[in-house]
C-alpha cells in the first residue's frame, strides 16, 4: 500500500552478518528459536571493565558468500583490497554481496547505488592506529589509517566490491542510521533517481575504547557478566542496560514493477518513513516521548495504512531502564486500546545493540517474520516490568499472519525514526 501515483518500493534481496555468523538463514534460525548471541568478551582484556559481555561478530571472511555474476573480486588487478577493510567494512561488504546475490543482480548493475548507515564505521582501525601513534610513536601507523577508519568509506567499499557507480552515501545518525538510510533510499527510488539501491547498515564497535566508554556512561549491562546469555533483557523488570552488539543487515530495494519483471523474490515493501528529533539532550530521550509518537504517526500516515493494519512491532527495545519504558508508553499512545493485542518483539534481546545497524536489523527481522508467518520472541522476559505492559512475544516465538509491521528506532542525540513495511503479497 502506498500513496496514489507513487511506485511501491520492495525488498528483493537480503544479506546478513550477525553474532551467529554469515547468512540470513543462519540469522533467522537463531532469532526465531530465541538463541542468544551474547557471550563473554575474549578478543581483548575486559577484566577491568564494568561490563564484560557483548554480542560481537567473529571469524567471518570475504569467502563466506558465493560469487556474483561478473565477479572479479579475486582478480589480482581488482582494487577492492579486502585485506585492508575495517571490521565494519568487511561485514558490510559480505552482507551486501549476499543481498546482491539473493536479488539475482550482477556486478556493475546499471542505475544502482548504495545508501547505508553506520554509527562507528572503521572505529576499530582508528583505535589501533591511535594506540600505535601514542605508544609506538607512529612506527606502525599505516598510510591508509584515515581512509580505512572514516565512516564515509563504508559505502565506498560496498560500491567498489559490487562495481556500482550510482550514489554512494553513508548516513551516520547514531542508532537510527540504517533506518534513515532505508528511508532515504526509498525516496530516491520513488523519485526515479535510481533503479535499484543497496541499503541497510553495519557496525562493529566491540572494541576496548567503545566498551570502556559505554561502561563509563553506565548504559551497558553489568549484572550478568557471569551469565552473558541473560544480559540483554528488554522490557524485563531486572534489565540494567544494553549489550553492545555487532552486525550488518543489507537489503536490495527497487520498484515493485522492476522486481516482478525480473522474477525476483519480494520479501516486503517499504511503505512509510518518519523521523523527528526531541531536541532535548545528547544522550537522554525526552521523557514525554512526544516526538517518538510523532515519528511513528508520520510513518503510518505516509504509508497510507490505518493503525488497525499493523500486526507486529519490531521494538527498538535496548534493555535500558528509561528507554524501554518510554518506548512502550509511546506505542500504547499511538495504538490506544488496541495496543494490548498488538504483538511485538526486540531482536536486541538476542543480538545485542548493533548501534547504527540496529534499524536495518529490525527491518530484516520484520520482513522475514512477515514472509514466513512467524514472530520471533523477546528472550529473557522472566519478570515483565509493569511500566512495559504490552505483548512482547515473551521467550518463545509464535506463528502469525501479519499484513504490515512497524519498525521503531531511537538514538542518541534525541533522534527518532520509524518505518512501516508491508507484506509482499498485500
């Protein structure tokens, strides 16, 4: 469903790198069965940190995805140079290539561009290079330190890997980055300025500096260091902060008529996007949640859908005390009495909080849930907070036929973004 005269924009390919490994099927199997990707941090010494658990991506390589028609990434003369990727760029390229392969598109597809979101970009490279500069006096600093670590390089690496010569942009808006990227990509396609866009998000921020910084902010969980799988518990009374996660979730977006003419698989449609700012605080959300409500309302209005058509909410649900309560209250305000019968879940209970990639993770989760008729759970829901009195599909997923879903995303800097997505056959 969309406004009259506007082309419908659909998801025709999905690629995922998550704490469970490479692949959308591996991701779906894990989250639909309520598996946790949180574990003790072992990649660096976190013994002195207040939080010692995370949900990182580990052990993935560029060889983990199948080749694409026209591929020459293994040609010695090719300039993609995966050996110099940041960790975020690596997982972004892997997920992008899986999505491109899934959509049956080729290397160098004409009229194709890249618009993705990332909060930290190559922050792992930046941290290492600063350490080398200050401790080793620059002896180990690579001349590629700056281009590898900047956030804007993320889309460039994807564009180079797939030889896409259209727009190549990165939105870095904190946690809402990839929700906003998908919203902008949809607008670009509707305007006719692109034929197909690779969108989504990627972040790989489980680094010593980031873990220490979030610990200093008192926003990450510290009570479950000995039981990592229980640490992310959105909407539970005993939640005490988020788990830092990593991952890349990429989608191929194109007009529905183009996708159907190609015989592509259509997972869902992007029907409406809304974004607002509390203009309140660099970290805290405004307690009244008014601008969250407005972002959701804008997404609904622009989708052309009635509230009654929404059958699932993919919550931002970070597992922080204030944010979860405010978000639940805002959803109740938008949907009124119907909120009690509206199921929703937070995939962050299983993958942690992948920062700028979290919105894309929610969209992919909702699209797969609708296409497969099954809602993933919110795990670790053992004692629901009375301030979060909604149906969060506690602990076990359930079958459901959903016509449309709301994907909610909130971020540092008072940012709020929401997407409404529709079922493929609707």
